[in-house]
């Protein structure tokens, strides 16, 4: 009889259910081909980490996901921020992601678009000089968001729709979009100008 005691297996607390990380269609794909390198690349893209090599079966991948990953949630930041150094406008981003594993999925996320105080004052002065007032400022800010939001914010978009695994002859995103509220822009601009430049606010 061996003198070595057999220790009970260590129970690892689960952080989530696999359904809270992946949608049912993708879970079924993992079940069918858990070792497929493209499937694992998608797991890395969606969960932010790659399953270890020893996870070869669906049950092993499922156990790894539920004990190491966090549920994916979409955050929607709706509060606007007026600061001494400028304004922040909440922007909602969306796009369709196309992958090498012949899939497409809608993705979305949000981020704040920051306009520095100096740039904002320049836009306001331009609108005043053109006789356009606050409406002109809103349009100038909106144009700046349209042109620069994707580059400046670099949003971390998450999958928000069903996966389509039909064959796609597309290598990148083609329908990216950034949406925002012009009412938010108007309120943020007026609040900032009244606080920091009341003499210009009086001309809007």
C-alpha cells in the first residue's frame, strides 16, 4: 500500500458560462472542430486570449472558457464630459467584420471623441466669422467626428450580431459607421464656451 495520500481534485471557480462569451452558432462550430486553427483564432479575437494547446476537445475548451474568461458585455457611455481642456462627444461605432474562416458578424462599441480646447475655440471662431452661430459650430464638430473618429478613438468593437458562416469574398470591413448626437454636440459646446469663453458664447 502506498504511503502517498491521494489529494482530491482542485475545484476551479467558474467566471462565466460559455454562452455569455460566444453566440450559439459559434459554440456549435467549436463543438465540431475545437482544434481548428481558424476557430482558435476567432476565440482569441472574441475572448482576448488563446486556449492552451492541451485544450483539444470541446469540453476542455468549454472548461477553459468558463474558468478563465469574463462575460462579454457592450458598454454604452452616454454621459458627455465638459472639461477645461475641451469636450468629449460619445460616439457609437459599428462595422461588419469579415474573417478568414469564412464568416461575417456585426460588431459595435463606443468611445468618447475628444476635441481639445484650442481646436474647439478655433471652430467656434470660424463659425462666428461666417455668421453661422451655434448651428455652424455643430456642423463643423460633426464633420470633424466623421473624418477623424475611427482613427482617433480606435474603438474596441465587440460582436453584437449572429455569425454568418457562408462564403464571403471580402477581406476587410466595408461598412463601418460612427454615429453620435448633434444635440450632445450642441450642449457640450455651449456648456464649455459659457464656462471658459463667455465672450464668444454670447455671439453664438
